């Protein structure tokens, strides 16, 4: 009888249970020796431009292969198979949905880049099916989904890498080490900026005209969101519409606010206020094209210490671009230029007038590449490093650079910003219930 290697190992491990082999031992054997079978959940521009190039470069040496694509739109499934087969020299299987994919028992790990509101539930599906997952951000757009995905992943023991690629950037690690060493001094403020002038950003007018209701499973697409009639824009341009996406917070702020949590060691803001609107692009969208959020960060039991974070983004003018600026009393860290400098620090003259010592940082350059913020980031070294880290952790079973906790924490902040913008309230976070509170009540939609 012919027995493939995977079945042989399974049977060997089961037979060895009596002499001390465990499920974790089996996982280590598979991780160390077998080829890892990977599928694409949601064929997207992000997957094409950012997931495939690193995977292609690493799959041979790390013994990974691409085996399938799951997408509920036939057009995307077929395009996904054609693209992957050509790019990777493979012959993958198409699946109409994730139920079919996981029922095949032919996959060990997945890349997931579906609609923003689906990320948490698709991550839960993956880990419950026994798969490791590279999950794009934002992890969750509601706290109910956020709590559910954290619980499922922690119970599963699977490797989950959140697509927050700054966590695999050499310059970000250098900045984190500098701050945590105490040499920077306490953070007093952070300014985050993400500006573009792109009328077509998140728009897909040509595809919208092609999509018909009979082409997809609309109810499956909606998952746990309130039912509404089929709308091709909310399927293809979901980032413009709440509650399918928060738009700016989930797509852009989630990257930058994650570094605040990482550098400061704080899990979430104490409070948030926001303002903005649809000032430029009157195209039927319901998410803001201009937004400013101001957070208060610090220990919950010490309201006299902490710092402020200001995030601002606009779609109507790209001046200023993307910035991440960290300030202390002694100077600043500019993660756009990768420079640490004494700019704005307490100088000799000002200090002497108050009987104090000057407080100025020594200027130097951080090692590492500038983060890529364009729409298609296939050449971004941070993303390459991030996917490599995930693949290594699938093998080693070590925690990746951006584990599930990182996604849970950035989701708290993005949900707080959404709640503040949509209610006009000063929003807080309840540690006991793990709820975002607006006007004293949990924020839902």
C-alpha cells in the first residue's frame, strides 16, 4: 500500500503516544519537515502586489507551496488562479468559499486580504480549521469581533501575523530600543499624518459596472453585518462605507497607532475625540475623506502622566505626505527621515533662565529603510521582512513580530476613533468589560 509522508508521520505520532509523544510534538515534526501548503483567502490587489513577491522569493528555500484560492466571485477566483499559476509556476485549486477551502483538508496556512470588516471572522475560521494565518489589518472594526478573534486565536495556538509590517522594520526596532532604553526620555507627544490627493483611491468604477448580484453570495459576504440590499460598491469599494470599513482609521491609522503601542508599552488610549467629514469627494461614500483624531495615552491609574497623540489625514491635498514624529523634552524622532535630533529640545538659554540643565538629544540616523506608503507596496522591504518572519514562525512555532495582541490593541484605537467621529463624543475604554464607550454606552455601529 502506498502511504504518503504526511499520513505516515501522523500514524507514527499516534502510535508513539504511549511513549510520550504529544500533539505539540506532532506539530513540531510537521513544522520542521513537511511542505507547508498555503492558500489565498480573498484575491486582492494587496495579495498580488505585496504577498506574492516575497512568497515567491522564499517558497523554495523554506519549502512552502501555494495550493488554492478562495473567493466568492467567480471572476476573481479565475483571475487569482491564472495569476498565481503564472507567477509561481503552480496549478492551484479554486474554491467558491472558505467552507470549501477548509473542508478540502489541503491547506496548512493562508494569506487573508478580504474586506476590512471580515478580517476578524476570517481569522477565526482559519485558526478553527487548524491553519496559521497572515491576516491583513485592521484586525477588527467592532469590539465584539475583536474580543472573539483574540479568544479564538489564543485558544488555537496557531501562528497569526497581523499585517503591521512596521514591526519588521529595522528602523522601527531601532527607535523602539532607543525609547525603551530611556535615552529618549518620556514621550510627550506624537504627531501622525497620512495625506494623499487621489480621487481614485479605494474606487473601482470599472469593476463595479461588471458585478451582478448573481455573481456572488451576497449574504455570505455580509457575514455578521446588518442585512441590506445588494450594492456592488459596498462589495468592491467597501473602504468608503461604514460598517464595512472605518476607512481612514482602519486602513492607515492602524499602521501608525500600532507603533505608539509598541514604543510606549501601552495597550490602548485612555480617551479619544475626533472631527472630520466628507469635504472633497461627494461620490456617495459614508466614510470621511478628512479626519483628525486626538488621543490621550497614559496609565489608567495615573491621569497626571502620559502624552497626546494627534492623527490627521486628508484625501484632498497630499502636502505633508506621511509622517510619524515622536517628541520628548530633549528632541524628536522623525520616522520619515529616520533621524533622531535635538530639534525642539530644551536648550541652554531656556533652561538656565529657570535654573535647570539643558536637555538636548545627540543627533544620529536610525538604520533601516523608509516605509513604503504607496497603494501597491510590492517593493517594500518591510513587507518582505514581515512575510519572511511569518513563514519562519510557521516553521519554528515562535510568536511572530506582530502577534494577535498587536492587532487587538490597534483595533481598540481605531474603533475608539470611529466611535468618536460617528457620535461626536469623548470616547473612553472600559478595561473590565473591554468595551469602547461613547456617551457611557458600548459603541456598536
